[in-house]
């Protein structure tokens, strides 16, 4: 291999390591996060900020499935369940000991997305002025404990000052997708009471 090719390979490896370090600075050991490009992170942040500020999801997010995590669903379920039927999913918290099972939901249709988003914005009006920031190690671990797959960035915390939500917005089929949202909370609050 020629010297220019060796240098190019070294620079490529260093560049990938730098990208991973910049985009997932708070990743706890053992958590697998696939980094996103800076362009994807900026695009996802801008779309999420617009959705929060305007109170409406972008049209291209309405036709893709979005998972509503179990802590968020616990609050929104009584407000929306009668209008969203047949899309409940069971989530097993692999990090809790003993494991906890809790309901989440999949917003499938544009109407489901609107119902969930409107209920969320009414329940937490501070979301309109929330800060979108990198997730902390604890917030990443919360999400990691609810999913059976690696985290794919962009991944953010939405901080209202009183509550923190996590949002996963990976690029799927060429578009930034609204893949998962949840309210960060203790796993134990989801355990059924005796």
C-alpha cells in the first residue's frame, strides 16, 4: 500500500473516531450508539425545535410509525386511548431487576400522531420553550433499558426545566424520522403496585 493510501486510511479512521466522540459524548460504557453526521443532527434538531415551537409535527413525520415509550404513555394513555385503538405494544425493561413489563404504543396513522402530539403539548406546555440538548449518560441509560436494539443518532434530550424527554430521530429510508419519544423517569414507577 502506498504512503498516500496509508495516510488516507489513518485519517479516515481518525475522522470516524472524532465523529463518534463528538456526536455521542455522554454514551455510557456498554451502550451501543451509531453516530449520525453533523448535517443529520442539525436537521433533526431543527425539525424537532419547529415541532415543539409550533405545536405541530412536520407532515413527513405523520405517515411513519413513532413509538411512544412507556413512561410517556403512562400519562397520555388515559387522555388518548379511547381514540387510539389496536396499536399497543408491550415493552420489557431489560435493565430493571427483576425485569418490568410496561405498555408503550405505536402512533401509526397521521391521526394517531396528531392525537398523541396534541395531548403531549397540552399536558406539558413548557415543551414549546424546552431546550433540546445532548442526552446525559443517565438519560441514555434510561432509553437503552427500554429497547432491544442499538441507538441510532440523532438522539436528544428535551428539557423543560421540570421534565426531560428523550427523542430518537434517525435517518431512515433517506429521511430524518420521528422514531421514538419518551418521558425519562424511574423504571420503578412503571412497576405494577401490589
